[in-house]
C-alpha cells in the first residue's frame, strides 16, 4: 500500500476496526453505594476525567470523603427521602472546596435543594466559592438556577436552556433521561461514554508519516463525525481525513449504563425504560418487590424483580443489577435475585449481577 496526498490517494478499502470495549478501556467504574437493599445511590467514577457522577443521593456515609469530593454532577430521580437524604452529607464535604456541583432532577428539585440549603445559618461564608447549579428537567426543557455559597445560597433567577437530546454532554460522556411515573415524576438516566480512538502504531509506521499534532486533529474530526469532508495538513501536504482515519484508527466502542429508580410497572413506563436502556452494557433497575406482591408494588408505584428482569430482556441489555429491595424482605433478599434470575433465564443475552 502506497500512501499519497489528497489528489493521488488510493486506499485499499480497509475498514476501520471496531472492537468490543475491553474492561481495561472503560472510563466508568460504577458501584451501588449501599448495595441492593440500602438507600439508592449509584456512584460512577469517570476515570478519564478524575471526577464522578452520582445517580440518586440516598445515604452517602458508605462513600469515602475523597469519593464524594469527586462528585461533579448529581442526578436525582425524585426527592423521596431515601433518594435525597445524602445531599446534606455531600454539602458538608464540598463546603470550602470551591467547586461547582450540578444537581439534576424533576420539577420541584430546585425548591427541594433550596429547602436543604435554607436549613442552616450562613453568616461566615463570604469567601466560600461552592456553587450548586440546579438543573430542573420536565422532560422537555431544562431550567437552571444557581445557589452561591458566598451569597448565603440566595436563589438566583432561573434561565431556560434550549432543547437538547442530552441532559449533559461533553467530549467524553453524555447523559440522557426519561420521565417515569411514580405518582410523582421519577427520572431515569442513561450515561454513555464516547468511543475510544487509538492510533495503530504498525499502520502509522507503514505510512511513513511523522507523528504529530495532526493525529489528535484526525481523532477530533472522527469523534465529531466530520472526517468525510476534511483534509489534514501533514508536513506541508494535505491529506483526506476519512481514508487516513480508516487506515490508522482503532475504534473501541464506549460503554453505556442505565439507571432506573422508582417507577410503576405500567406500559408507558416500560416503553420509556426499554427505549432508554436499549442494548446498554449495564442496567441498574429497581425491583423493590417480589412478583407475588405485585398488588403492593402497584399500590406504591414500584417495580417487582421479575418486571425489572423482563424490562432488561426486552431492552437487550448485557447485564442487569436489581436493587432497592424493600426492607419487608429482610432475610429473604436472595429470593429477589432468584426471581430476577429466573425471569432472565428465558434470555441468553442478559447476565445478572448480584
Ligand atoms: Zn420513591
Ligand atoms: Zn425509593
């Protein structure tokens, strides 16, 4: 294969290699803070960004202070006490650290955060730089309200963001959501890491091109999906980006994780959950009740372990973790996992983690 600049370039039709994400490559390190039966809180360490996302904010005492200090974004499904009581623990640790913490939640979350903040006396905080940026989402639009510590957490005016497919998005990670019915809006979230792009050193060597900043430029155009129309200047000559990428890049698909907390097991919720969790690598889904107690689950707008497993199967997720077990099953928690396993056995594609 002979490499040539733009006008003479002929490529052998080599396809970009797409590999399954090996465990080492993932930037996610998720853990259920309180296991399957305690308050809901899913800590997702973002290894590439040295920060963490938190899905729900139940008791956080099981997390190390250093872990809580890495939390930059808190995604609250709803403000029932078991999902939000840990906020004050997070507030206590972040005081004096001078960072911005974004809090996402359903309609009413701004008032709930404000209520927590107004529960204390703030007369010695003029130099504190901590900011809570609350992003309230109604399924359509996000409204942003800030609470600055140095202003004694006085509530700012709110501003509306333009509509977007994502609640959060940067170069490395994005988060989408869905509004579920729990007799109050309960948000489910799906987080996706962007694909990994690595240069194949053997292929690069075979081209005879000198490594340089153009390699990052190439990755950038591919990441944005704009390589087709671009040329890249290498040592004074222009090259078509697309065939160059085809030749040199090894693409590792990023992982996807979905978090579903309290929700009624009805058709509308199921449709939204399946859409949000379609083919994800890992689904955390509440399964508070055994299916023998379906009536109680429906009465309290919760899912059963069997329903969680059926949703995972319908969505074609690779792995499922059921959690938020009702304390009424103390001593019988293994039955909830067994029920989810029995339901998932009907599918070969879903593995259950417990
Ligand atoms: Zn709830
Ligand atoms: Zn709950």
